[in-house]
């Protein structure tokens, strides 16, 4: 599992062993810049990367939504909402 912090913008998920990965976003209120999550191992089709917001926060306006990167080499860039309630 990976837990994002408030200062790193790009996360390259490159596991040494193939396994599903949970990626925990920080509070959107603590960020002013986007976060980019990248499957740099190239195995997300088999070993998904699940992006999880803090409890009660949104991804694409859906509370507690878990976004799944499920394509090899896939990536997503999420930008914190100006009001700090979630990610788009």
C-alpha cells in the first residue's frame, strides 16, 4: 500500500512483486497541486491500483469513490477541489 503525502506530486507505482496496490490520497484540503499516480511496472491489468480518498471526500463528485487503475501503464491525475472536499 502507498499513502500519499502533502508535498509529492508524482507517484510511480513500481512494485518488486506483482500484487494489487491501494493508494491512499491525502486530504484534498491539504493540497494545492494535483497528484499523478502512474503504473510504472506495467502490470495494473492484472494487479490493479485502487485510489482511495480520505473518508467522506469525493473523487469525481462521488463520496468515498474508489478509482481503479486497471490498464497496464495506466495513470490518473487528480486535482484537489478548491473547497477541499475532494478530487477531480
